[in-house]
C-alpha cells in the first residue's frame, strides 16, 4: 500500500448498547478508530425504495486502509459528513497489509 494514497480521514464506529431508565435497550455509536484511508466513489445504483414508487440512487464506496483485524460488517464509517454502512470487509492479498471495505451510503 502506498502511504501517499491515504489522504482521507475516516472514523470507524461500532454499535454500543445501553439501557435507559426504563430498562429499554438503546443503540448508539462509539468511535473504534480514526484512520487515514483512500476513499473511492463507485458508480451509484438506482432502484425503488421498499413500499414506495420513488426511485432513488444508492451511492457505494470502496475504502482502502492499512490492515486492521477488528473491523466487521456490523460497523459503520463516518466520512465527510456521510454515514457509510460496511457491507464487505476483505484482505485482497491475504498478507495483512491492506484492508478493503465495500460500503453503501446510508440515507
């Protein structure tokens, strides 16, 4: 991985559960790490929202970063004011140098 390509700052967040005063479970997001990454915008896909006749575009992203073993698809990424759901996490070479995240922008 070329360090010069890691120009964008992203925050990886994990879900945390707490209980309110009535015992109900609340989900919030806490920061796991803030790292340098290469964020590439993929082609958006168009489709219809569930139970709606409104067509909308879903933007997808490929994020390359230094390898981390603690990132899962249950997490999210904050980037440039956007919230991105992590859909896939993989090590393209299997050598634990690079991690690739395939993400979809949350609307």
